[in-house]
C-alpha cells in the first residue's frame, strides 16, 4: 500500500512539472518588451543609439518574435534534454551560470533546515512541557523578537560581532584564495567555516516560527486520552512524550519541507546582497531586471522543481511517521 502511494505521488509530480514550467515561462514572458528592449533603453540612457533593424534581426535570431507557445515548446524541449538556453546578458549557456550557484543555494538551504530543526524541536518540546514557566516566557519573548526582526538586520549585527569580536571573514562563502579554486577538501572546510553566519541569519525567523508551531501542536496532544492512558500504564514521562505526542506533533515540521527550500533560496536575496553570497538569489534578481528570460526561467523552474520534490518528500515522510494518514 505504501509503495503504491509513493508511486502515485511520483507519477503525479510529472504533470505538476509541466504545469509549473508553463506558469514559470508565462511569468517571465509577462512583462512588456524583452531583453533587447531593456538593452536598447539602457544604451539610450547612456547616449548610444541602436539601429531598429539590428534589434529586429537579433530578435529574430533569438526567436523572441515567435508566438508564446512556440517559444515555450522550444524552451521546455531543451530543458528536458538538459539545455536551458543561452543567457542574453552573459552570452553563456545558462546551465554553466546556474550550476554552482544553485548547488551553493541548496547546500545553504539544507544546512539552514537542519539548524532550524535541531534548535526548534527541543526548544518547542521544552516550551510545551514546561508551559507558563519562566523558561517558556523567555522562549516566547525571544521567539517574537526573532519573528519581528528582519533577516538583513540580523545579518548586519552578526557581521559586526564576527568582525569586531572574533576577527572572522564574513564576506561571501569562501576566503579569497578559495573563491575560484577547484573543489577540494580544503575548500569544503573553508565553506564550513563561513556558512554558519548565513545559516543562523536565515534560520532565526524560521526557528522562532517552528518553536511556536511545535509548542501549540504538542500542547494539543499532551491533553488527549491516549497520553493519560499511557501514563497510567507506568511509562516514564520522557519515553511517553517522545514516543507518542511528539511523533504526532512533528507533522508541521515535516510538511514545511515542501516550501522551505524554495523559500530559503528565493527569500534570502537581501541577505545574500548584504553578505555577498554567491547564491541564486542575486543572479535571479538581476536576470529579472534585465528580462534575461532563459536565465530567469531556469532559476524559477528549478525553484518550482524543488517545491515539487519537497512536497513529495514531505508526503512520504508524513505517511511513514503518522499512522492516521490513509493512502487512499
């Protein structure tokens, strides 16, 4: 039954992929004009003029004068074969431009997700079990502050503390000597020494939110009859809480996987600019401003694919940890 459920979810992901690809391409095609229009306007502001015949020739060369469905079919058929097209602004294959940036973005998002879970889970359990204690009030106050503080402000504060008190290098994810170096164990170690600051910054608000969610869900479970029955049978308090209520209260944690990855990648643009992070967010913003449709479309499509994969993983994990879920 579980295997059939997983297979059905995987098969449903295929039409979802084509649906979101169509929406993604429609979004990047929606603004008036195209890259050549933006390029001509930029040159006009600097006093240079571009011949309209040349623009028309370039538009025909890049296929920008074709109907929407034809442009979409050319793009998605190339994507299926691993060809995301050519970036107009960079004049390079899109796959070469986004490869390392998306890998770093996914690594940062995964590290942030692990940090968020590792911090929010025990704190949320403590806050629920010790309801209305001094520790609960302190956690609640800190959580509200974490939710209300913008990520870029936390970034500036942590940058000041890291530089002034610890002498740490907080610009980017690598030291200058490893910036363009090939991957090695030394470069991975350098990445690990830099990644903790953006992980804390991006995980602050998410941790505060999940602490509140975990506390509320666990409080609902702690007062149900099955907990009283298990306690009456002589189970230790720790074993009782961890085996039953916490397992059922984990559902919101698992369900966040579907949106956590794309939200962390696309929602950290300002933080990436503040910390000079070579991630997907700044390049995506630049591509959208320049109407570089193939570069922006590749980023948006990959973010949508991360959502699809995240929802698939969360559905499978929910089916594994929660016996109340019916596979039908």
